[in-house]
C-alpha cells in the first residue's frame, strides 16, 4: 500500500470588492468613495482598496490598495486586517514582511477570521515571521477547523497523525480527516481509507477503506487508484476482480507523465504491479482495461494532468 501524508499550505486572499460595491452596473464614484474613506468609513475604505487592487474605475495600484486596507485595518476591520496580512505575505504594494503578515493575520484571527487563523497556523508551522511552533500551529488550525475550513481539518488530521504540536492520536486523525473527507478533500479521503485499511484510529474495515480510496481515486489521487487496485486484486472490501484491479493499476501508472509525479518514487512500483497483474488476465481483458484506463484519463483532464 502507498501512504500519503503532507501538510497543505494555502495563502488565501480576499482582496475583493465588498458586496456593497458589486451591485449595479454603473462605474464606481471614486471621488465620493475617497471622500467617505478619508472621513474614516471602513466600508468605503475597503471598497476603495478593492478597486485599486483590481484596477476597476481606477488604475491598478497595489500601493494605494495597501494604503486603504491599512486605514481600515487600523480601525479594527477584520477583513482589512486579513487582506493587509496577505499583502505583507506576498510583498504586494508593501515590502514583503512575514512578521507583519503574522501580526495582521493574528489580529484578524482573534476576531474570528477563519482564513487568517489558517494562515497564522501555516506561518507557525513554517517558522515564517514567527518562531517555529507546532503547538501554536495546531491551536490556530483547530480554530479554523472548528469553523468548517476543510484544509484546516485536513492539516489538523496530519498533526494528530504525526504527533506534531499535539499528542499523536490516530482516533483524532480519523475524526479530522473524516470531516475533511466528507467535504470532498481528496487527500483526506485517501488518508481515511488508509486508516480503515490498517485499523488505526478506527476499526479495521476493508469495505470502508475501499469506499474512501475510491472517492480519492475518482478525484485523481493515483496512490488511491493503486491501493484500490490492490484491494480488487486481493478481494479485500470489494469482490475479487482482477480485471478491475488491472484497470485501476493502469490508471495509477498512467495518470501523470513521468517527471511530474509528486510520488515519483512509487511510479516504478505502479508499473511493475500493473504488469504482474496483467499476466493474470487474458489479452482481450488487458486490451479492454487499457482502453477504459485511457478513456478515464481523457475524461478527467483536471486531475489527470
């Protein structure tokens, strides 16, 4: 079986116009917005920042966008605090400054901004702008995960799986990967299948393993395609079916061009197991399964690139 464990790193940026600025088809009254923004109205400051960020009604100007996000952030607006953190994170309109990014993410996160909590956790995890602190990363991932953020749920599962910042706890890993998997997170689906296959944190259940491997496989996780193929070959959790096993192994070995595979060390194994399996079925069955595999890859261009 192939295992998959990694942390997802995503920097979110809203940097978008508030809903109030998106209604109607007319051009924004920039002069009126600026006048209101200069009087300290946070909504207009956010709108003006969004206009400059997107170049709508004004020339695109990241420095001006940062100026107005800062104005709203200084007044305690959580959205502006988060967006200003994103700008410092990216060095967009301001010098790149991880410490300032962490500062503004923290302010927004303390007001309940989910994306800011996630990004602050990621900074603690990587030691960017703050000292490396897995326990703090776990705390902030948990805050985002509790509010339903799927990537935070996945990452928290990884932390419990690895004992990073929290005591190692397979049952908690299963809980958080289960929440993320239910929201369609492909890597969480794969990892949850892995836990069921091994009986770690949950009762061993090959049928559940097959269910979650299949969901991940259908989203293009080729390690899941490989493991699902093995289950079909062994008749574990699914009826034994060597043709179906060969099909999934063929997809796993074909889905990514060599040299672009993030699990390249497993590619040779995929190829070898597929070829061994192919010797156990007829030539016609191999030809049919290969055609199905090619059709599957063609029909899933997003995940099979």
